[in-house]
């Protein structure tokens, strides 16, 4: 994209046109576009936002992502309203060093952060973000995955200080988190997640509303998960350390869930399962174990839930290559978006699920 030559300090690039129905047809393209727009200072126009969903258009987490970036940067947005299927975004540089966000529902905080983390990491100043919303909700990665898988994998970009203050389940949310993001470091030359090394530890976090403690929900989720994992490890003749945590909190809504993190010599992979009404705790634990086992069996170095989130970071480095378990539509959506904003290309080796910046 060519900058306005008449004003070298201007951020007036040619408008980038995006189709929100590409790939998974959800909010991924918008989230990534917002992050890359602030980072590159390139404006964009997006149509058919979340066109592949039953109720298309902006939902609370998308709306609040944009409002948060406006507070952080004074960026200009047209047609910003709930349910909008088309917006134009004109970015401005980051001007603030703190941000308070209240989604007002159980809108996913981990999804919202996909728009905020990358520009904040590349800011010239330290930034503190306080957020309130959903920490463990459907169709998004739980907060434990963010803390114990994603943030460690981007530590070379930024050593983010993270605090989980309160969990928030559907429908009321009201979960609370806090992040302290230091001023930008030198961007690493390379991302290389092709060899995972040996499995050192399994970390299991089983959580639930305090009213479910008498039914031992967290313990039952944990026991079921651990039983299945131990059976798998026995047959595979491996013996990682297993670290377990049960967590009961007085959350605004009744809920439960479990996250499982595989910690390898060179990487981390994760899986999870959420509780829901009528679903036995034992099934929840078993699902999380099965999902991690599948990632292990497919020789994932980066799990399929993390791979798409790494694409924008890969776009910033000179060299980047990762191996995942599956090429998802979210991955394709992020590649599409990154190639629109950056002068780069990605290649995909479908046989081995390897993604490379070329």
C-alpha cells in the first residue's frame, strides 16, 4: 500500500477492501483487520461481517473491540452499531496507556483481545488493560488457554503480565482480567514451531461455580480427564508429570469447565471443554482429554486453536513456520487478512499441516 506522498506524516493509505464472509465467515477477519489496521495505520472497509452466522453483523464483543480501539487511538469508524454488517475503519496511532473495557455480557474476552494485543504489544509505551466479560464461554478459547498456551508462545514478542481476577460464564459474564503490556521489544527474526520435543508436563485446571462444590463438579471433571489421559500415556509408554488444580468461584452465572495444557520442551498445546445444563461432569472431563489426545496423535506443535492466532505474529517476522493439527477456516481467514495488510505471502503444506511465511 502506498502512503500519501503529499503528506509524509499522513496515514492515508489506499482503503483495503475486505469480505467478512471469506473462510469461516465469522468475526475472525474483523478482529484481525482491526489489529493489523492499528499496527500498519492502513484503513479498511469490510462488508458481510459474520455473514456465515445465523445472526450476522456485529455482536457485543466486536462492538466493544472497536470502541476499545477508539478509546486507545481516536480511530474513526463509520456505521458502528450492533448488528452492522459493514464498517469503515480509519486508524490513528495509540495515544493512551490504560484501558477499561466492560462488554456488559458474557462476550468473549479472549476473542476481544485478538484485536487489542498485537497493536498494544507494538506500542511505544506500557499499557494496562482491565476487562470485564466472559472468560469461559462457547465458541472461544477459555482464559486458561490464553494464559498458559498463547501468552507463553508469544513471550519473545512481549512478556505480558496477566491476572485472572474472576471467571465469567454465560449468560451474565462479569469475569475480570488484567493485563500489563510492556513497551515494545525488538520483534524476533523468526517463529519456528516445527519440533515440539518431549512432553514434560500436563497441566489440568478444572473450575466451576461455588454452588456446584457440593456435587464435586470440578473434581469429577478432573478425575475423568486424568483417567483418560493416564490410560493414553500408559499405552504410549510416556510418563509426564501431571499438575492439577480445582477452582470454585462465586461467579455471576452457574457454569463449569476444564482446560488441559501439554507442556513440551519447545512448545505448548491445549484443549478444553465447557459444562452445560444436563451434561455430566465426567463427559466434560473426557472431552477435554480426547481433544488433547487428538492434537498429540496428529503431531501438532501448535494446536489448531492457537495456530490461527499466530498468523498475524508470523506476518511481522522475517521467517516463520509452524506445524499444526488441522488447517482450519480460521487459519485461512487470518492468512487472507494478513496478506491484505502486509506485503507477504503464506504457503500451506496440507499433507503435514505446515504453514510458512514465504
